[in-house]
C-alpha cells in the first residue's frame, strides 16, 4: 500500500470512522511493514484519541519499542512528546499486549537469591549508595531492598514508599525498580517513584528516559518532565507533562556529607549557594566528616556545624568566605 493510503486509514481510525475491512487492512500493514520511519511519522498525530482492542505482533511492537529505548544511543530521529505519547498509547491501548512477567495475581519483586540489604527511612530522608555507585534518596517511611552485589545481567531493587533515583549508566546492565505492581527499567537516568500502599504508583523522570510496565503490558515510555500515574485497581495508566523539579522538591534541599573531606564539602556548598569560599591555607582541607542537613539550613548554619566538627573557623569579607583550619589526623 502507498503511504498516503495508510495515512488516510490511520486518520479514519483516530476519528472512529474506519470500517472493519479498512481496520483489518491497516493492522495487517503495520504487522508486515518494515518502514519504521514512516510509522513514526504517522504516530506524530493527536494520540489522545487513540483507543483499540486490536493487536499487532509482539515482534513488531518490540521493534517499535526498541526504536524508543534501545540500549544503543544511535537513533537518527529526535524524540518528541507527540511520538512518545503515541508510542505509549500504541503499546498500552492495543497495538500490543506483553506478557513479560509472572501472572497478575503475583506481586512484582526483585530477585532474592542474593544477600539483601533492607534499608528503612524511619523518620527522615535517607541517602543510599548502591553497589554500582547509583544513589537513592528515600522519603520518610520508605523501604528499599537491594543486593549486596549486582550480579547477572540486570541491577534490581525493590521499593516501597517514595524514592528519588540517580542511576549510573550501564548499557549492558539495565537498572530495574520493582514498586507495587509496576516495573520501571532504565539504563542510566534520574527519576522519582512514589509507590505507597493503597495509592496510585507515580513515576516522574527528571533526566534520561525510562520504560514502565505492569505484569501484562508496557504502560509507557517517559522522558524528562513526563509523569506516568498507574491505578493498580483499574489497571489504567495516565501519561502527563509536569515540571519534574517541582515533583522531586521534597528532597531538593537535602545535603548529605558522607565521609567527605572539608575541601570537597566546601566545593559542594560554594556551588549550591553560589558563594565564593576560600581556604586561607591547606591546613584542615583533608579533614573528613559525615553529617546531613535536611531542613533547608542556611549556608551560615551549615558552616557553623562543619567547622566545629573539624576545629576550623570562618569569616566573611566582601561577600567572600575564608576558612582557616587545623591539621587533623583523619
């Protein structure tokens, strides 16, 4: 069939004016076609109208999906919201139904054949450095389970509650978060997951891209400033545009200093507060300490704490801060 004819059929489909015979022709073409570039252009239409009970072959759906989140970053096209949305709906609403995982009656959890670390953020935020160097900040009451080592072909963790993930990129070993009945897969990115019992699961991306699925199908593919909300009871996903930094603001003011030198800590603070901070001499630069600030403390309040830890002092002159320290044994 000619591209113009397929475009016309797709237009009829989105407007619900297509006949059963024409619908059959359209889906047969999508199953057989190898022209993924043309199909991407077709999908840049108004995808909010798309609803379907038709299916396309899994191999074909996988091919389209891999065009979006394939492991190798060598695509020749630019992703945009229209295409992402169309692809998500295409894979959600009916072009394909996936059965990647266990039956829906079972809860998704990470593999547990390895020694597992169970971390609970009981009363305040908690930062975790995972075995691969990725970091997770847990909100109050959240729980994270992860292995002591990421063996095998994936990096898998289980989350209950809310957590902000900043994942080290590894194209050979996808990072997977199991939260409630949702599985989120990334290669290397930053995103927030909120999975509280009895509430909708919410995934928000601040950097990179992720794919989200339940036991039966792909729910969506998200890029920065996109959020997917999944109602586990109704099995209904919703993909929207958001200001991601507002969503993750709950942890934006946190400052975690873990076994850090005074010099490195000062570099963090100078960048964070946009202030020039200078050491008077080299003494005290290598003193190490651990502490956390989670209440939006001012720079002055933070400096009072860390200088007292390290037998140092500071003064402010002409909008610049000068630190003088003492040699330390650590």
